[in-house]
């Protein structure tokens, strides 16, 4: 159960690690449900519009056949070909986006310090490297700074020193006590932090969180 602690004239609710994680899991689950519902509604609307458009085209095509209007038939055939091409390109693009996103997200989750630092690391990698997906080999490719594979990218992130501020277990990532130069919410007082910032601080640096809680 959460406890109430007086700190610098304010009452702060402190949760256990399990309660912190459960709150985060519940929030993520709720966002996923909302997002999926929106996607479903959007897809249902698109399906209805596509059905009506196809019915209208079939009616036009039947009339053109009856009338022997070969020009109209050719136009309708070209429209179908173009739609198929666009659908194929969209499918390829969606697959590429998913594969690249999953690969990049996996690396950031594995190496990153968590929270907003993972977001910053992901954004930084997107600006410094070009990612693509080779459908023939089923591999995500990387280009930039002499890197040509995901394994090389991971090695560069870990060893180049350019990304140390975003990595888990690195002092520069904000794992020190409040007021350190690691950045992030840890330099704030607990009373100035949002609940999410306090949760991330406690997860990232339990000892620093305890010290900040007991300090006056």
C-alpha cells in the first residue's frame, strides 16, 4: 500500500516498486486499448468507403460493357492497376516501418537508461543513421558513421562515448544523486517532480531517491 510522507511542507505519496510498475503497466495498457479502438474505427470507415467506391465502379464497368465503351473499360482497368500498385507500396512501407521501429526500439530498450532518455536516444539515432528493411533478406539495414548492421550499431552506442549520457548504468545517465549533472528530473526536488518523474527517479536510482526523501 502507498504511504504518505511529509517532505518540505508537502505530502508526497510513495509507492512500492510493484505498485509503481503496476501503475505504469495499467497506463500503457489503457493507451494501447484506446489506440487500437481508434485504428479499428478508422479501418471500418475506410472499408465502407472502399466498398461503396467498388460498387460504383462495378456498375460503371457493367454499363461500359453493355454499351461497348472500350475507352471507359480501359480507364477502369488502369484505375484498378494503379490502386493495386498503391496498396502494394503501402504494404511494403508499413512492413518497413514496423521492422525498423521494432529493431530500433529493441536496441534502445536493451541499452538505454529508461524513461525520456530512451526517447532521446531513439531520436538521436534516427538523425545520425539511416535505417531500412531488406524484404529479400528479412534484415534491417543501417547506414552512417561506418555502421552497416545492427550489431555494429549496438557496439558503436556502447563504445563510442557519444551516447554514454543515455545508457543504463552510466553515471552520466543521471544515476547519481539529485543535483548531479546527469540531467533529467533527478536535479529537481521531490516536491517539484511529477508523479511519473518520481517513479522514474526511484526506478533509476533507488538510493538517490531514498536520500532525497529523507533530506530536508
